[in-house]
């Protein structure tokens, strides 16, 4: 299985949209970037745009998302993206499906919320201009 996970930022990287996960079990009760499965035959960038809209109601484009890293695990790969959205787009983000979407300060996301450990790592890199690409492997 291959997945996408995106961190959408607003206000010059001061706020970020996160999802409070209720599945799978190992993520339940933790915050993560927004994304999901890449459909068979689907381009990962198109999957990021589609998943973000399905979960937040916010329409983005391929140009909004920057692919900056990936996490490999025994069952597949999670591709990580970031986007700095304009105020109107960012403020349109809302909960659409059964997992709650929250807009939080980046400081709260990094230091106060129960963020998935790998999401925390990738969130820190998502805000940096000097990172070309980050790659992690979980065994």
C-alpha cells in the first residue's frame, strides 16, 4: 500500500491543518498530516490533491503541493507533501469525513499535541527551506 500525507500551512507557517486519527489502531488518538491511500494507477500528486479535498473540503492544485520526503515501511511507502496556502484556502479547511480536522499553531502541534512520532519528524522538516528531501525507513 502506498499513501500520501500532507501538511497544509497558513499564515507564513504559523498554523497547520492536522487530522485527529481514529484509525488504524496504532494511530488512534494521535494527530497526523492529512492524506490517505494512493489509488491503483493514480499519480501520487493527484492523490494528495484528491485526499486533501475529500478530508477537508478545501480545493488545492498540483502546484500547491511540494513533495519533500518519504517514509518506507514493510507494507509500502508514505509520500510527504507540504503546502503554504493563501488565507482564503486555508480558512476553508473543515472536517468533512469521520476524522476531525483541526487547525492548530505549529508550536502546539510540535510540543503539546499527541502527534504521531513520524509525523512529528516530517512536520519539522516540512517548514524548512533548506531541506531538499528526507527519507526514513521503518523496519
